[in-house]
C-alpha cells in the first residue's frame, strides 16, 4: 500500500509542478508531462518501480482519448470537411509515409519496417499543436483550420494503422516480442480459431459495439439519469468504455478501435456532452500519466551513445515534414503567413507515435533497438515544437507583416478621425460616423475584414494600428479623434498611452474590457473610456426593475442613479489604482474600495427608495427593447 501511495505522490507532484511551469513558459501540457517524467526517472530507478506495468495502465488514457475524438466526429462535420480532410490530411500522411519508407529502404531496412516507421512518423501531435494554436489565438486562422483538418484526419487514420501494422510483422521479431498484460492472462475468445473464424468473431464484436451504441445507450443512460446521481452516470460512462475495451482485447482487436467506433456512434446522442464531461477528467489524468511514463522511460544512455544519429534523424524528420506540408499548403492556396504556420506547426512527430511504437514492438513489427531510437526522435521533435512556433511568431510573421505593411502604409486621404479596429465595435462606430457625414480613416490588422469591407465599397486600410509609423502615415498628427476598438487589453492600453503622450491634442475614445482595464487606460492618459458590456448591463438592469414592479420612468431614474454613482466611483478609485499591482493584491486600493463602497451604497439605497416612493405613471412595453 505504501509503495502505491508513494508512487502516486511522486507522479502527482511531478505533474502538477512541471505542467504549471510549462504552461507559464507556453510549452503546453504534453511537454510538461514529458519533462516531469524525465525529471523523476532517476528517482523511479532508485525506488525500483516497474515502469512497464504503470505504462500499460496509463495507456488506457489513449483509449479514452479516442473515445472522445469519436464523440466529436459528427458525420455531418466530417462530410463538410471532406475535401480538406482527404486532400490535406490524406495527402500529408501518404506523402510523408512514402518519403520515409523510401529513405528507410535506401538505408537498408526491410520494406515492412520502413513502411511501419513511415506510418508512425507521419502523425503529428494533436495535443501540442491544438493547445498552442489556441494559446496564440490562431486556431481560427486559415492556417489554424488547415492544421485542424490534418490533425483530425490523423486521429481517424490512427485506427486503421492499428489494424494494418500487425500485418507487417516479421516472424523473427514476432518470436521475440513481448506480449501485453491482457494476452498474458490467457483470456481470449479467439484462441484456437482459424483465420475466418477469428474474422467472424471480431466482426461480431464490432457489430455489437455499433448496434449496442445505437440501440441500447439511450435507454440505459435515460434509466441512469432518472436517479439524478451524478456519480452513477460517471460510473456508467466508465463502465461502457472499459467494457468495450475489454471486449476488443478478448477478440484480439485494439481497444482504441472499439472505443473510437462507440464514440462516433454516440456523437449525435443527447448524452454525448454529458459523456464527454464525465470521461474528460479521467482521460486527462491517465494521458498525463502516460506521457510521464514515456518521459521516464527515455533511454538517455542510448541518446548519449547515438547523439549525432538521433539529432540528425529528428532534424531530418522535421525538415522533411515541413517541406511536404509547405507544398500542400501552396497546393491548397494557403496564404504565405498561413502556409508557414501550417508547415512549421505540424512538422513534429506526435503522441500517437509513442503508442504505435509500443504496439509495433509488442507485435513483432519493429525490433526494440530501432523502436528505442525512434522513441527518442518522437520525444525530441515534440520538445522542439515550441521553438518552431516561436520561430514563426518572432521571425516569419514580422517579415511577412513588414512586407504587407510597407504596401499598406500609404493612405489615400487624411481625416480628422482615425478608427483602430474594424470589428463588431469599430465597424458599428464607422457606420454611425458615415451616416452623419463624417469621414474616418480605418485601420485593421485582419486581412479577412479588409477583403469583406472592400467588397462592399468601404475603405479599410490593412495594418497594425499600434505601430507608431503607421499611425503617422495615417495622419495622427493632424487628427482630432482616435477611436481604439482593437482586441487585447495590453495593445489597447499601449496605444492609448503612446498617443496621449505623443499627441496630447488628440481626443482618445477607448474600449475597456473590464473595470481593471478602465483603470489601466485612465493611468495611460485616456479619459473617454467605454466599458464594452456596461451599457448593455444597465439596460438589462432597467428591464429587471420594470419586471419587478417599477414604472418605466422609475426604472430609468434608478438606472441613471446607479450609472451616476458608478461613474463617480470609477474616477475616484482610479486615483488609488496601481497598474503594476493586481487590484486584489493592492491592500491600499482594497481598503479604499471598502471605505467608498459603504458610503456610496448607502447613498444609492436612499436614492432608490426615494424614486420608488414616487407615483407610478406607466409601464413600458416589454417587447420594445432591442439592440
């Protein structure tokens, strides 16, 4: 018992701290878990823990991940993405596999081993890439969407790879292969059967998963949901996943195959979101444990002995996949920035490589000596992935933007109004100004917005409105008004600070995301600050007053009283706010908030009571509030 608790404690401590640090360094959780495993590997060796048994248990996280991938693959979604899935995803796997197979055979490896290595290394890291794209807000870009299509196809292709790879086994390696824990127990429904009988039993098991998921799941979960016990629903979800995995093992198939099929069948079920939320925590923990065991199992002695070979193979793999992806991006007409993001982001090997390498060794497809080297190649390529994104962000993007912005820096006219940002806020302001006969110079960093508005005859200039040289070219020195409607609190504050100090005669109207951002803008010199949800919240509060019995006039007066108090408090508190200290950690600021709040709230309550005591004169039509 104490050994189990000690092992759990070591893994949890390593995972918690390493992943937290990795997130702060923008390395992603997968790399954090790998690093955690590397750090605790000496301790595990000293304590003589059986890492293989832990890894077999942790591999169930991959099974759960495939179940969740299946849950997200609605048939309609797959059909709408068929061209990108088959073109980009299928093309990437086919070309990469063919190239690596040819290289392997040229280096003297048998065709079966070369093909297996090509299939394994063709896969990229879904966990690392998607997480990084979300962190840098490029998931919705064309390059991000193209990357998602390739990763989605790879997740789907992982299943047939599990079925194909055992067919490539060589007898010499198959005899030396280690059997899995389940096969070692002797539990099997297909032992002693000939080929067609095994195929029949396996087909029946798959049919049972598909039909059972289609016909029995809804009544089962409906019955369980009636108990209103959340833990019972979670237990049922785990029961289903574990039961399907067990059935697949008993008939000699991959458990990931069965759970993936079950996920696809249940994708349109009304319980799919509940299933996903219940399974996801277990999947995350087991996957984290799996990646830590991979990190702990890295053979550093082998790395040192073959450092040049392994580093050369890793860099060669990244370069090969980069060139193939770059060509596919060009073929599918990705723009230069999106094409570079697409190619650099997917140039590594992926976490499924760890699973497939263990799988191929166990099935006698690849000898353990080669698999150990490939394991290092996969791990190092994933560790280098953040550097590829940093390369894209700090080297590729600035050069591409500089070329574009040199062309966009020439403005056809100089206006007294400049709008930075032509999104949902800036675009509406622009329309209001145009309707009143005012001309404005609009700058937006989104090429998509540029194309859309120019098609409708609205002049929008491409560029980064926070750049001083671009503002100068736009005529900020002669402008009367700057409206800041860009996304990002830091960029908004930085722009307001620059303009207020460099061009003090320019009136600045800035959009604030929240109350702290109001104070940041106030400290930057901006005095005309609009909170983006403030007016909408006031209108909703006024409607709430009326629903609760106040008349239209009373509700409007109560809204105005609150608005007046809140604006006064913002100005007063801005004097005590320190932008260098989080508001919750600023003791002086917190003390002032408490002091003023008690005084203002008491005064506001008296005003509200006085308003409600006046005679009601009517009630607003509840259907008349739009906007």
